[in-house]
């Protein structure tokens, strides 16, 4: 289990603008994850997943929902048949925080990934 998989998110209500990571820090942290990338001028991170079929894609989304609820930090999820795209950002502060990397690491540890 990686550090991100074990880490806990801080409650979003406790996040403040000082928690937003610099673009350099986001780039550094992205190098620790598989296939995640920065989007929206560094205000979010994203990853695309492809599955055998719709049923597998939805099973993955169910797993992501469990991770997100457990963390209290929820991604934007886009589904198109067997493709799932996740976008993570800390909406309350308008950028990427450590919470986003924690959830990304936990998602990467799911059994369907």
C-alpha cells in the first residue's frame, strides 16, 4: 500500500487557499502516480480508464464512490460506455490540494484498475 493509499483527507471545510499546491508541486506529485495528468490550467488532475464493457466500468465507478465517500472528497466522474474519466480538484479552494492526490492514490489501488 502506498503512502497516498494510507493517507486520510482533511475535511474540505477546513481547506483554505494556502492548501492549493503550486504547479511545480502538482507536477512533482503527478510523477508519483500512474497516468494522471494536470488539466484546467493546473486546477485539477485527471485520469481516463477503459474497461472490457459497461458493467466493468460501472463496477469501477461503484468502487470509486466508496473511496470518495470514505475520504469525504469526491471526484467529477464522466462515463461513456466502457470509458470512465475522473477529475479531482478541491472545489472549496479552487485548485489541487493534497486531498486530490490521496484520493487518486486510493483509486489507483482499486482492484479493477
